[in-house]
């Protein structure tokens, strides 16, 4: 019985050492897990910031594109208006030449 008791005590000590080693390993893994979770939160925060910035830039780009289209429409309208005014000016100049010719003819007749 003394030998059996000695073996049991030795085995118990061995198990205590194993439990202590496993406990240390578990603590190390717990710390590593906590560090990984902290890093994950940091990355999620960075990703949210980048995603928000990208979304903001996409909105800015959409606004700029809409403004560009509006300006293109304004330029087209101004171009049409300019063409109409050019045609009106050409007609007025033609009429002016006609009136000058008539005036010259009347002036020539009068003298």
C-alpha cells in the first residue's frame, strides 16, 4: 500500500504540473486572443472610416458629374442663343446695307 500511495502521489504531482502548464498556456492564449480582438476592432474602425470616405467621395463625384451635365446644358443653351443672335445680326446687317443703298439712290436722285 505504501508503494501504491507513493505512485499515486507521484502521479498526482505530475498531473498538478500538467495542469499548471496547461493553465499557463491557456493564459497565454487568452492574452493572444484579447490582443487579436483589439486589433480586429481597430481594423474594423479603419475599414469603416475608409468605407465612409469612399462613400463621401462617391457622393462628391456624383454631385460633380451632375453639375458638369448642368453646365453642359447651359453651354448648349448659350450656344443656341448665340447662334440665333448671330443670325439676327447678319439679317440686320443685310437690311442696313439695303437701306444704305436705298438712301444713296435717293440722295443721288435728290441732287
